[in-house]
C-alpha cells in the first residue's frame, strides 16, 4: 500500500519475528492480511530476542523513511525488554520519521491522532505495555528458576548423566602407567577425556581406605 507524502510515495512495511527456526510465523503473517503490503516489504527474522543482531530488522530500518509505516503484531516484536522497546520506538518514530502500528493494541498507532493528546496517550500506553511485557518475561524466568530449584531439591538430575569409569579401570590404568597402552587407548577404552579420567581417578583413590 502506498500513500502520497510531500511529493513522494509512502510505503508500508511489516516486521515479523519468531524465536527460532522451528517456530512458525503464520499467526503473525495472518494478522497482516488486508494491509496490502508488498512482499518485499515484509521482513522476517527467526531468532531469539535476547540480542538485537537481527539481519532482516536491520535491513528494514535502513529502508524506512519519513512518512513510511511499520506494522507489527505485538509490541514485544521490537525488543527484548522495556528499555530496548522504547529505544527502537524512538529510532523508528523520531530518527527515521516513520509511523508504527501495533495490531494487538489499536491505541499504539502513531499514524492516528497526531495531536498532542493523542501523542501523550500513545506514549503512556507504550511505556505501560513495554513494562508489562518485560515484567512477564522476568516472571517466567523466575518461575523456571524456582521450578528447577524445587526439582533439584527432590533429587531430579539435570543435564547429561554422569559417566562412570569402566569396571576394569584399575587394570587399564596399570597398563597405561606401565606403558602397555597409550593415553589415546586409555581414553578410548574409558570413553572419556584424560582430564576427566584424572579427576575421577583422584576421587576414586580418595575414597579408598587408608
């Protein structure tokens, strides 16, 4: 969709982000129906929001010009936390001079109500939603940490199970010390690196009666 803006055509862009290549962006793409956005103006990143190294987003920002419009499904597509969302909003609306439309929150549409009251309401809603989005992510991380701590207290083991030395380790170790087998052969027979073998053997010797 194009709009006339001071003798130039105004373009509409869309940005879609999912957290990994395995996730599907269909829900966000469906929300864009009816906007008649040119295919080359839809930018998709499949990467976590933990950083802002997103190639599609950067290419889109470079193309945004004064009077253009950016559409996103939800406010958290712009950043990973309260500060970052506000910073990206500032860059898009102030530095690039473009408008932003957030589909999940009609009040966040800088293309509408450009008077002082409309701008004030939009800014307040933006800050509130950014805070809520970050607070929810913080709560999720806290619940995950509490769940892991509770599971560990119950004896649940996380990560790979610890590998034990083979039953014939003493025999293999003696052969290695006497030069009958190489370090590589000992490591391969035990199925672990020599650093792990040293650590486990010291621990085993410490447990033997003096």
